C-alpha cells in the first residue's frame, strides 16, 4: 500500500514502511486504541512531544490523542479553509466547546461577546455552560431588524473591550450576513480574538482565517460531509500555540472523531465543492419561486435584493453564491391559518422533501421554525429549507406542487 507523505506506519524495527510495500492510494482505517512504541526511549520521546504543534507526529500514542486516519482527514479541511492546522471532533458542538475553551483564562478572563443571530445550541451553551457553570462574563450584541449596526458595535467594543467575539457568516435560521471584514477590523483594534462559525457559508463562499479570524469552526455533519450519515465537527486556524492548546483540550475532554468516521469523512469531503455549488444554485431557484407566490408572506435568502443583508453578502461572496438555505413564511389572516398552510405544505411535499432537524443533506429537507425556536422565532408559518443537490427540475416541481396545494 502506498501512503501519503508522513503517514507510512512503522514496522517492527521502528522504521517507516516503504511505499512499495502496499500500493493503495488511500490511507487505511487505523482502529488502534494504542500504538506500539517499541522501546522506553521512544515512549519517552512520544509523550514528550504529544502536544507539539506538528501536523503529523513522529509517533502516534493513543487514538484519543491523535490518529493517522483522523490526521489525513484533517488535512483535507486545511486545504479547503486555507489554514495551517485543523482538528476534527465528534460533533459541531464539541468543536465549538474546544474553540471557546482554549481562550478561558480563569478569573483573569475578560468579557466575551456573542452576536445574537447564531445557532441556538451555541447560545444555550454560552448561557448554560460558559456563564452559569464556568462563571464567564458573557454578553450579546443584537441585530436590529435582521441587521447589525456597526456604529453601535464599535461603541460597545470600546466600553466592553472583550477578550473574544463569536459570530456566524450566515446565521441560522434568518440568514443574516454581517459586514464581517469591518467587524474583524474593529475587533483587532480592541485586541479581541475572533471565532467564526462558517458552517452555513462554508469555505466555498468565504475563508475566515485568511481574512483575519483566529479560529473557524464547522459542524462537519452538514456541508463538509454532506450526506446526512456522519456526525462531526472541526476547528481550524494558523496559530501553532492555539493548535497546541486545542490538541491538549481535545485530548483531555475526549472530543476526538473516530477513525472510521474520519475515513468516511475524508472520502465525502472530496466532492464538497461540486455538491455545495449545486446546493447554492438550487436554493436560489427555490427562493425565486417562493418570492413570486401569493401564499408566501416573506422569503429570507441573502441572494435576494430585499434581504436585509444582501449588500453585505454580495460584498463577501461576490458571484459564487449565497448558501444552500432558504427560510420563508406563509401568508395567513391568523396564526392558525398560517400554521395550517405550513402543515399542509409539509405533508404535500413529504414524499420528496423530508422533515429533518439537520441540513446540508443530498436531498432537500425542511424544518418548521416555530416548534424548534418558539421563543425567539414564534412565527407559526415559518420554514427553514435546506436545498439538496438533486436535479433542479425535480426540486422546482416539488415546491410548485406544494404551493399549488395550499392555494387550492
């Protein structure tokens, strides 16, 4: 089997196997819990270097620390995000936990600032874990009418002087796109560290670390793996000191992705760009159809001129696309009428479009917003739709069928 550079396993003499020994172009699944270290001297060297910020260690020790199959998959993410390191974890939330936790400095931690329009799980984690359990000083910066006022943001930064800020490039589920370049400029002015969740935009549309962010995180469950059959997360960056801290935290918390999932992830990520480009096109088609329907009160999609952050999205993404998510709300004279139309639409399209609490799958899926986020988004007719990469004509026909059914 032929191995990628630096991934050749060690033979019984402690030397790398030669490429001619096995002629496969894929790294195998290393299911080892612990790796053979051959001598006390090698063991001492391996443990001494276990959190060295090297992409590939000289000796693997234990798969909770690092695993060659996982390292190979991480390198695929590095290529996409254009970063010097990437670390895979077993979920998006474990990646967020790792990214945030390495900046904690005990009682000396300064305030942390979270933008309001981010994933609900992240907001709950910030409130329940960071604030209530760990005692951090957590603040929120709210969007007004689905747009961030950066004059107000700079004023808050001057008062708060936060150690860290956290935001998303495209928010969930209202798809708010902030003027992130200006936000990064202001954050650096006040020496704040920046963590950006890039799950919705993906590196296809924008690369946060290349533009000044300290760490970018993803729920790799979504677009990077893209098949709805794998749960994972990833955090990436350039600073070797942050990588060392993240390696250590992942090791102690057990946030490591399994070798089997890493192998599958490495194969799935090869088609990421092809998949996501189609998903962006399909989402744009769906947004256009929904916008013209009398059954729809409002459509949220950054590619539409009337979207509150369309200008910011064009500035960041250019002509590459505007993501694979469309959020829309049904018309109705009362909440019950909106809810009835929502439910009928879901039923009519259910043979092709399933209701699933995730996104980024091969086939288009949807999620009613009110049952999931009733306090923050109480609109009963609202649906978040995640466009798949099925044939556009098939998707258009299904959406049209659903709209006709509720109009009749």
